[in-house]
C-alpha cells in the first residue's frame, strides 16, 4: 500500500449557498468528484453539474429546497421535471462510471 496516496481525485464534500450560520449548511451539500458535482438539498439530489451540462430539478419539495435551487441556478425555465431530471442524473453517473 502506498504510504502517500493521491487524494486529489477523491470526492470532496462542502456546503453551498448563503447561510449565515454553519448549522444550516448540512441542508445544502455538494459532493464534487473530479468532473462531476452532485448538489443535495437535505438527502435528495437536486442538481448535477458536469461537462455534460448543469441539470437542475424543478422544486417539488418546499421553500428551503427552493432557496437551494436558486443558489444553484436562478433561472426556473432551465429546471427539469423530476422524472427527466432523474434520468439526466443517472446518465451522468453512468457516463462517469459511478453506476452501471
């Protein structure tokens, strides 16, 4: 086993948005891989960003998730119906070898 593994390609987890308190940051997380970023509102993927494009779900949840979606992309016309959004997420995950 390599004593100094290259961790630069491991996913990174961070918050996003404009919460004034760190206590709320757990509600808006992003998981960034080398070329793919998944945005979560609570425990639900609500957007994916990659060289394939930025795909954002329409808001099917509530005010807080709506705030999260606006931080990702304010243009509501770009948002996808949830069933189409899920297909785009699946396509991106397959494309980058994260699922089969």
